[in-house]
C-alpha cells in the first residue's frame, strides 16, 4: 500500500483550523504505516516498518495509523498565532494539495468581536511545497480583503473548501456573510467560487454557485466530476435544506442534482464522502444530541438519497469533517458545545465509514 503523507497532512491541518480561535490551527500529521514499502515509497522517504509501532492510534488489517506529534492529547505544532494582535480565526478553513507536496492552507484574519468568534475580516493563506513541513509567510486573499474593505466592513467572504479540479485548476468555494449588524456571519448571501490556474498565484473573478443564499459545507472530486454540499437558508431558497451540486466541466458550471431531507430542524454543518461500495454519504451535526450525527447515503452519485439514520460518537462531535485514508475512515471535529468535556478537538476512526470507535481527544480546551 502506498502512503501520501502530504495529503494526510492536509486533512488534519484543515480539521484543526476549524476549531481554533486565537491560535490558528496546530499542524498535526497522521501517517499510515504498512508492513511493506514500494520503491516509490522508499524514494520519497515515507516511514514504513516491519513490526507494529508502539503508539499507533488505529489499526485496520496491516495498516497502522500514527499521529505526529505523539502522545495525544497535545498542543500540536502551531500554524499561525493571531492572539498577539487581538485577532481571531474561526470561520474558513479551506485547504488543497494542488500538486505533489504543494499545499495551500487558508484561514481567516478577523477582529476580536464576540471574543474572536467573528466573521469581520478577510481570508489569508500560506503555501507549502514540502508536504506541509514548512510554510510561507501569509498571503492575503485579495478577493476576500477587497469585499470587506469595499463594503465598509459590512460584508465578508470566508473560504470554506477548496479542491483540485480534474484539469489541475484550484477551485476555492466561499461563503459570503452579512456582518453589518452581528459578527456571527449570518445571514448569508449566495455562495461564490474563484479559480486559480497557476497554483494560487492569481485568482479569477468570483462566480455565484447559485442564486440562493446559503453556506458551502464540503466539496470533493471524484473521477472527472466535482461535487459540492450546500445548505440553503429558508429566507433565501424556495425550500431550505441540503443540496448537492455537480460540475462536469472542471468547475466552469455547476448544476444542482439532488436534495437531502434531514429530519431535524437543528441539523447544520455537513461533510461529504464516498463509501467503499461507491455510495455517497453526508453527515450533519445534530444539535439536540451531540453524541449522534445524522447521515444519509446515495447510490446514484448524489441524485437521490436514503432515509436519514443516526451514527454514534461517544465523545460527542460538532462541525464534523470526514476523511478516508487507505482502508479506513476518520472523523474530526469539536467534542460538542454543551455539557461536560465540550470544545476539545476529537478524532474518531472507522473501518466502514458508519460504525465508529470510542474516539480520542487530540487537543484539550483549556479556556
């Protein structure tokens, strides 16, 4: 089995950016280790061993998964610190590997309204060309900065997800927020996306994903198609709820292909993935019971969806983020917002993407 440590780093840095406030993300890496190495793996210096490691966090058949830094929970490796400037980073955590080992990691630079839980600001990003080991100085995303400035700080743009299109372009999906009366992002305007054909050196003009107000929650590339998960607000769409968009032309156009009718009015956030049998799966947060996530599956590429069901997460989870590495699935997020042991960074593992282990805390909230 082959291991792509660069892609793995992308996933975990992205998850940790989600939940940090004053300090933006802890650069944590999860590595899969197999018992045999290919010539390509040996040439790239990927860590392979002949005996099981002592500190693996999950094992599935002959694949062992490790986390760097060792010894969970820990503080991770600091990615960016805005606390000295009394700035915060909460909303907007896109990340993409646009070439082998080349990564763009986006994060917000917002004011300290609501103790930093604010959407009043703009997006920045850093670049790595060595699989996330080192990072460039911050780069301001001009589209986001200009919108905040030109609207006299009444409107902001947060970059939620990014993908590498089948033709190699970077597509960056953005949530446009009304922050005139409150710092907490809502109500939303219609989501947008911008495109880079030169590895994030320059960006196109923004295009709207659709005419309705809403928030992009996830995006993925499968084969020669791009899929986007969006939740629309009842005030802006003909019917509120989750929708799937698809592009068959490398992001030049997107069409709505399916709707998912989750049962609870308290469902929000969302994450999109593919199971081993080819079914799509979407998980959404359940505010009424943070030990459960509601999920639905699709057997026809996102066009129609099953009756929603519940999956259990023992340590609670909010703002779930799903990833698959080799033969296993991982779910990241916060350990809920209510009750004991809330607000920690938590990770779960699964062999099938539906039944999850007891989880482990990656970082403990201390204030």
